[in-house]
C-alpha cells in the first residue's frame, strides 16, 4: 500500500444525491490533491491543498466541493452531479516546500481511487 | 499549447522481451518529467522523475531517458514480466503547480 487510502472504493449515486469522498494519507505529507481520471483521457488535476490551504482550483464545477480539515485528510463533497462526472477519482499526497516553494516537485503518492458512477 | 503525447496507445509483448514507450511533450517552461505505472483499478505509482539536467534514470528493469532539447522521453522495460502489464503514464510538470498528463500506454505482457 502507498500510505494513501480512499473510501469508498466504489460509489453509485443519482443526480440528486449528496455524497462525499474521503482521502487519508499516513505519510506525514503537507500537500494533497484531487484528480479525475476518465476513460481514454489524461488525468485531470482538480484541486490542490498545501498546508491545508487550497492553492489550485482548475475550473472545476461548483458541484464538486473540496474540504481539507487537516494535512492528513481530504474530502470531496459531491452534489447534483451529472452522468459525465462518472470517473475514477484519485487522491494523492506529497511532501512539498512551503508556500514559497514549488509545489509538486517531490514524488506524489496516489491512493487506489474511488470509482464513481452517476446514474 | 502545453501537451503530452504518448505512443503507442497500446502494446502487446511476449514475456521476457524488451519494449520502449515514448513520450513527447510541448510543455514550456519545463520543470520535471515523471513516469508512472498504473495497474488496473489502482492508483498510479511513480517509477522515475527527471529534471531537465538528467538524461537517464533507472529503477530496476525500468530505464527512463530524457532529451530536453527535443522534448522527448522514453521508458525502456527490460526482460518484461507478466506483472508489467499496466498503463504507463508520462507526466510533465511546468513551472508552479501545472501538471500535464499523457493518456498513457496500455502494456500487456503475455506468456
């Protein structure tokens, strides 16, 4: 295991549901990431948190809402999703410099992902 | 436009054979290039990371090369094993927090 866990591993939800994805890292890292991986498409970086502060939001629709209560936990709250949001959602963490450093230079460790299906 | 292109899209090889995967990128400025291995149903695992000053880096049977002038990288797998069957993803980091991912090469090793 890489030290990054994600729950649930599989999730099926309707378009009117509200659900949350959870990520936890046990590596002592200070940066955490949410990625979306759709079939036949490159991974898409969604959100980045560095020292619990959100530093990136790559034009992600507001129906995705991240939360980072501490440097070990990251959530992705989902509401009123669309079928095209069905994908594998990956969480990653890394040990990076502070706000003055370049984020992401060090190795990123990925979780196993949550396979999301929106009906 | 910053892009990362990988080839081939898929590859089937016999166990014990060698293979080379390609990654071409147009990302500028360039910070580093990484190769990841992603098994089906699992998250990517880092194989190598190289900065512009590094030409080659090895990790066991995996050897990555980088030509920063031509903006090309390759991942060479020696003496392939069945467990090498996976998707191999090339990722280029630009300056700051910008990551550009390739679509991956799906490798299947058959006995």
